[in-house]
C-alpha cells in the first residue's frame, strides 16, 4: 500500500457539551400511535398538542415529527437545537462493518437535548469513546424561522478520519439564517476496515454513514424548517476530504447540491515514509486489493486467521481492543483507517474523478490555508536540513535551491520548512484541483491568508504559525470566550456571510463581501481571504509557491 507521512491532520472540533445518553419519555396520551402527518407542514393545533406533551427539559414549540418518531429540543440565544437524533441503527454486533441500517424508531417524544456519544476513538483529542451506538445528527434552526424553507448546511467534521466530533453550528444559524446539521460518523478502523470476508466492496462505511445522514436530511429536514432541495455539505481537513469523496461518489448523487471543501489537501506529496495511508483530495487512495491485504494482516494480529470466519471473529472483539490494535495507524497490521477505492462507494480516487470528470453535478467552494502548519516543525537550521532530506529524498537538493533559508525572516529555519510543507502538500495541490474541478463544475477557489487569527489549541503559540491548518474553524464556530481584534471581527463577519451566502444562492459574493468570481481556465481567480476587509482575487499563486515544480509529483498527471 502506498504510504505518506501526515505530520498534522487538523480537527474541526470546538468545545462540545458533555456526552450523555438521550432520554426517551413516553407521554400517556401517545400510547396509541398518532396518525401520520405530512412532515412538510404542521398545523397550529397539532403543534400545540405536541408541545403540551413535550418531554421535560424541552422548550415549548420544539416538538417535531420525524419519519421515526417525535423529537423535542431546546431554545437558546435565538436558536432551536435538537441534539443526538439517531439517523441509523447502532453499527454494532452483526452491523459492525456493514452499511448503515435504518433506525427502528421510537414511541412518544424523544428528548433531543443532549449530545449523542462520540464514535469510537482513542482519547488523543479528549473525545475518547468505545460506544458504537453513535450515528446521530444535531439539528439547529433559527427560533423564528418564518415560513420560508431555509438552506441546509451539513457539517462533516475533521480529525484525520480517526478523531473528532462536530462543532456547534449555532453561529452560522444566527448570522446566516440557515439550518445546521452536524453529523457523527464511524471513524478509523470502525469506519474503513476492508477484508474479503466482509465483502468485495467492504470499507468506506464512514462515507456511507455520511450519505445515510444526507438521506435522513432529505426525508426530515423540511419539518425543521430546512429546504431539502438546497443542501450544502462542508468540512475541514478530513471533513474537506469527505466533501471531495462525496463529490466523486455515485451513491451520493442527488443528496446534496453544493459543497465547501476546506483544507482537504494535507497528505504528504512525496517522500520515503512509513505512515498513515493516503486519504486527502489529491491522493491516490489504496485500492480494494491493497486494503483487503491490510485487513487480513489486522485480523491476523487479533487472532482472526480463518479467512472464512474473520468477520465473525472480528465482530466479537471488544471495541477497546480494536482501537488498541489499530493504534496510531502506523504499520502494516493497523488496518485501513481512511477512504479506499472500494469499487462502489468510491469507484476511483477523488483526484482521478476530478481529472476525468466523473463527478456529481454540484457547485463547490474549495481551498486551503496558506501555511497549513505541521506539528513536526524545524526547530533549528540542522532540523531544516534533516527534515527536508528525510521528507523529499532525492529531490531535496532542488527543494533547498527553491527555498533557501536566507530568503525567509527569523526564525528562518521554521518559516522555510513551514512554507515548503504547505506548498508541496496543500497550496499547489489545491491549485491543481481547482484547475481539474473547474473543467467540469463551477468552483469558487480560495486561499486563507489570515496570519493573525486566534491560535488553535494544537499550536505552539511561541512560533509564527501564519495562516495555519483549519484556521477558518476559529470563525465559523468561534471558541467560547474568543477575543477578536477589530480586523478579525470584520474577517469573521465576512467569512460567515460568504459561507452562508453560498449556501443560500450558490455564490459567495453577498452583501458585506468582495466580488468573488468562479475559477476558470481563462480566469484562474483565487480569493485571498485576509482580515480587515482586505480580501481580494489573485492569479499569482502558482508562481509564488513553485507549483510548476510540485505539480510534477501529482497523482494522475495534469
């Protein structure tokens, strides 16, 4: 299997509410099943009746009938929230490593007032869990939405496909008048293990989960005030990669209409490394054959050596032991932990789909951050020399010639290496994907050049981190207590307006924002996102970032 070093995979995570189980309250008057109602409309009389029966802890006016039963939620700061609604059955037991199955539903009114559990993952980001009953969505809508159906923004969180949980979308709901849906999906070995005994098209269960959530949206979101005919998916890092995957997936056709892929190019472009599998928007993903061999080694490491009973054996292994064996994803017996070309959900890598035009008919916003900061940074001139040689092998002399330390400000070793990694892994591959996508789709391209954002928790705050990986999360879901300067306040208002404006109209040029033209072959315009209202279109990224050199190593040529 091809392997690449990922020195940092950002996570679209903000502080989340304490994870606890949902509470189901069955009201006596609902002992007999209520007659079905059209989820598109709810009469005043039926809403009043439902509110009177709402479970304790729910706010009046929040009872909604879904296709699996009624739910009620909470209201705060102008936003109605319904948390932890199951969109599929628990993928445990015989459903572990199986496509998502429909949830059985419930009687009575479900209190959707607390987050569902995180999907199984180690505790590397403080979100550790072994609870496999985790396929849930949060829905948030303006408390006074009116009668017009609002655009729907479906958030797919990041975390290298191994970690994470969705961020609170309330800020976008309040500022942009949209409905937010936040998805939990299977991660790591639970989301991607492939093995012959699991089936010829095994793997990619996490992408199938995302699509099951989008089908839930199609069936139910109108009852929450959303427009199922105007759905935008968005996410950063692995969330951005997921947007690319769904754009290339034939099984996602018709489930969404627009996508925003943020920081979806992050894998190492080249190098002699032993590391996590390729997984991002530019990479050649593992083939089914490669993934099945990796799955066999993973099964054997757990004692599941009979090829005809491997699925049964693996499904009997406790979740904690599976996480332990998969570890950090490094090594030949750790299993597949990210998307593969399984032949059904993904017939080919997204990068190949963009190059050949085998994509769904959607409109995209797509871009990266200028300084996609890596945690393994150069801390001295000697580090700079060592890391470049280690990462770029026989190409290191040319890299040194293109990025001499003397051309960078102090600390030149840190900034030079940061720039090399960003250019090779993110900036130039993103530009190449703009070019590929725009041959077949309408694409609004961007690069974040905001180098003075509030620092994320994963950064060394003593370093000049620049426009770091997933920096826009700081503005789309602001951390509690975040203090913004006047320049950053203007930037935050602009980003929220552009993202939600795109969800409304398919064009990020809205009031309070600069003109943003689509990227085309004749006009390769990329929006440089800068604070203080200084964002503007640029057409010079390729030359500034040595993309002619780096594109020589791209998968699937030009």
